[in-house]
C-alpha cells in the first residue's frame, strides 16, 4: 500500500501543476480522478474539494474559489 500511496502523491504533484495553470480541459478530468482516489489514502478533505471542482467543471465552469481551495489542500497534503 505504501508504494501505491507514493504513486498517488507523485500524481498529485503533477495535478497541482495543472490546477495552478488552470487549464480547464485538464483540471476537470484530473479533479474527477482525484476525487475518487483521495479517499482511498485517507485524504477526505482533498477528495471533497476535488468533487466540488469536478461537479463545477461538468456544470458551468470552475469557480476560482473552489479551485483555490483545492490547490491549497493539495499543497497541504504534499507538504505533510
């Protein structure tokens, strides 16, 4: 499980770059994948915020505040 978690954190670092760049074509799908995977590794808040961004992406576009919250949480997870 430790190897899977390490891979998750590597991908999260890559996702963070995409989130910071704000590329909507990339942010939505990455948030969707993150929403599903975060909970497996115990990152409940990260998963919740990723779901919000994913839902917004599917509806009308991503609110800057939601994306900022997701970025902050991803940074917190990576720095822990």
